[in-house]
C-alpha cells in the first residue's frame, strides 16, 4: 500500500492557493500590476517574514523581495545567521501599486482598504504554513499582522503572542533603511535590524 507523506496535503493545498491568488480581484490593484506576487518558501517553515507590497522588480519577476530592499534583507538575514531558504517570505499586499512619473513606475504604499482586502491571502498563508514566529517588516506589515495600527519604533524587537503557539515581532522595513539620507544612519539602522533578526535564530 502506498503511504502518502503527511506534508503532501499542505503542499497540494498550497499549490491551489497560489493558483487562486493569481486571479485575485479583491481590490483594484490587479488592474495595473503585471501579476500577483505571492509569498514563497517552504510550506513547513517555522518562520514567516511579512513585508509591505511588491516593488517594480518583484512585479516584473513575480517573486517577493528580489529588488533593492530584497538584497538588503538578504544581507541582513545572512549576517544574522538566518537562512533565507528556510523562511517563508510574503507581503501584506500582493500586487504592485505605482504611479507613472514619465516612464518610471513610482512605488506607492497600499491603503488600509487594500491591506484589508489582501488579508484574506495572508490569513490563508498563515493557516497553511503555521509559522511559530511571524516577523512584520515595517508599519504596513505590523498593521496586517496585528490587525490594528502599530507604532513600529515603540514595539520593535520584542516578541508578542499572536495566538497560542504563535508569536510575532515587529522590526523596520529594509526600504526604510535604504531611504535614510546619510550613510552613517543607514549603517546604524542596518546593524540594529541585524541585531533584531538575530533574535530569530532561536525563536524561528
Ligand atoms: N518591499 C516589500 O515590502 N516587499 C517586497 O517584496 C519588495 C519590497
């Protein structure tokens, strides 16, 4: 008799989820974006990182965190000793939002209604991946994860219980570091970011 591995159920359900999300029309962002940028990573990941919204590069390539913010995140994870390939990475909102300035697609932050509409997918990712630890990168992700506005600078770096068996931590978004005007500020912010990601080595 064939035995079906226990995880195949979750993997199959996940594949269905990704296909469904590809046709999402829960808010209007799908109209101008190229494609849904769904989360990625192992379905059995114990650690989930949640970003804000895909950027131009993510929209083109269909993968989260593959642009400049993603490169900074990769560097920070590596320095913190967290292996990206073991992490499930996703965004609060799964379509790129932009305004055209000339030929440039200028990134825009999602509205609360877009975050709320897209929460459907984050909930389903959480239900399938069942991470023990969820990390919100920045204010948008913190709002999506906690379901209410959160002051990032007040709560960052601390673990809070989301529900039994699941904790969450808020930290800065890597794009916020990139936007800092001075190299010394960026350097300091990067070090703090890494020190918070280091907390995940034992908690993730
Ligand atoms: N910023 C995000 O929040 N997510 C991405 O995927 C890329 C940039």
